[in-house]
C-alpha cells in the first residue's frame, strides 16, 4: 500500500483545538512574526469565550487570545461566513479585552496594547488587497504633524505616540489572494486559503505546521470531527450562496416591476410638467398680445410678463 500524501489541517480548526497547546505555539508565533515583521513569542494562551469545543458551537467564530513576551494581548479570529456587523464585533471584542485585563482601581498605565487579527473567508466589501492594517494616529488638521504625548515611564518623562497604546487591527481577506506565493506572508496566506505547504518552506511557523498539523496524524475520531466541521462550513456557505442568488433573482424581478411602475409614473409626471410649462408659455404670450393691443409700451409688457423686449418684438410682429 502506497504512502498517504501529506494533507494539512485547516488553520481555523487548528487554532480552535491544537494551537492552544504550548507544544504548538511555534505555528502561531510564525504567523505573528511574519505579519508584524518582528520576532513574536507567545507566553501564554488566555481564556477566551470563543473557544468552544462541541461541533454544535458557532463554527464561524473561532478565536484565540494570547499574550506575547511584551505583555501585549493578541486576538486572532477566523470567520468562515458573512456576518453583518463584523467590524462592530471586532471593535467590541477589543474593548472587552482591554477592560477584562485591567482591574478596578488599577492605574491606566497598566493597560496593555491589543492587536486584533481577523482572517476572513467571505466578501467583506470593496478593496483590492488581501491584507489591510488599521492603526490609530493623531494627525494635525492644519499642520499634518503626528501628535506625541508626554508620559511617565521608569521615573522619566518620555514622548510616546498614541499608536503605541491604541489597538491595531489586521484583516486578512483570504479569498482575495490570487498570487504565486513568493514572500513569507504570501506563503502563509496561501496556506490559509488552500491548506497547502511547500515541502521545503523556511517560512516561520509553516515548517512547524508541516509536522504538527498533518491530517493523518489525527486519530480516526479527530479526523471524523474535522471532516464534519468542513462539511458544516460547505453546507452553510452553499445555503448562503443559494440565498444570495435567490435574493438577486427576486431583486431583479422586483426591480424590473418597480422600474416599469416608476417609468409610467415618471412619464405621467413629465407629461404633466411639460403640459403645465406649455400652458404657462401660451398664457404669457396671450397676455403679451392683449397688453400690446391695449397700447401698453414694450418695456411695460416685458416687466409684466418676464419676456425680453427682443422676444416681445419677435412675437408681436
């Protein structure tokens, strides 16, 4: 019997179950190192309400909350299907994390920076890139300079930019990636999209993923649960796609019907407006003729009707 070809577990499943294990931290550290362009070390995985384990849980929402060696908090979330208020939920999650990790009465100086990383597999909106980065910067409206705040640190007053304190947001739009992977970041996004990892990769995290996230290394029970997870995602995406197509078809039909109705209404309105305009013009001309027959000067007729003297002379020849 031939050797089974390596198949790798999708990142959304791994992050929900396997990457919480300290032995597997290197995989997630690799992604963060490539994304931040700075060596990132995870100290611990923090409790997060989104990490449920039953298949009946919301498989759209898979997240992990980690603390790095600087004490900063990193939120990583995978979203498989569309959610209307996704950006609002990202904001809420960050705000909740900040308040959860500072006790009542503590100094605001103890607030740690939060990084939010969203890996989305749905059409989030317009935009041509597969990676977007959002960061708070305070720029002078008139001077265009960036504001620096004086802050106390280790008994010294030091300048600090607000962006060093405020949260940062990364959105990886997986389905928008359509390149040949050449850079470490592109290799990571390609894995997120296809589940494929090059056998000779040197990209941080992916070489570890090749060893840690092999499909055939799971037990039969784990493989069954994983396959059911993929099946559930496919079914939900199919349902949403069908609903979208039905909505488009219905919308087009309604739009055509409304368009015809609006067209009729617009035609009637336009006819009325044209008729009124023509009626007013005829009334003005009749008034001008009457005034002329009564012997009024051309200048007075112009003031009375709004017609120019030239128009009156042409009309009453």
